[in-house]
C-alpha cells in the first residue's frame, strides 16, 4: 500500500483552538482537525434572535 498514513488526532471542544464572541450572550468555539474546521455555538440563557442575532448586514460574521 502506497501513501502516507495520517496520525490519528483527538480534540475536544472543552479545550478549543479559538473562542470567538461575535455577539452578546453567545460564543463560538473553534477546533481544527486534519485540515477540517469545526464550530460549536453556545448561547447563554436569555439569548434572543431578535435582540442578539446576527444582522442581515453581517452574513459572514464568522470570517
């Protein structure tokens, strides 16, 4: 069998590579594994789309 076998890597959102806070009462944890990026969004109690949601003017707020 030709080719390179990648090392298996385990990661957890408990220790994210990055944490973003693009809006009030919410955060986005970011991890990267094997060239792929995964996001976990956590919203605090009381969060409301009408009050803290991303506006239509910011469609790419994760960038």
